[in-house]
C-alpha cells in the first residue's frame, strides 16, 4: 500500500507531517481522483490530481 506524507496543512483539517495511505485511485474521462486514509484511521479525504501534487509526497 502506498504511503504519503502531508507537506503543508490541508484546509485546516489535517496538519503538516500527517501520514496517509492511498486506499483508492480512479480515473474517469481524464480526471483522476485519489482517496486517502490517515494512518490513525481518523479521517478520509478525496483529492484531485492537482491537490495530490500540491499537498503530498510519496514515502
């Protein structure tokens, strides 16, 4: 399972440095979406490809 680290605060909900696991990735007519789950299983977020590039890096 791919792990990602938040590189800057995300919409005031999640703090920089939080670890997430990629649980789903989908593409429909050229639009990619990613579903990430926190390591502590206390939150799930759905991101666009641009948000993924801007806020996360793969570990």
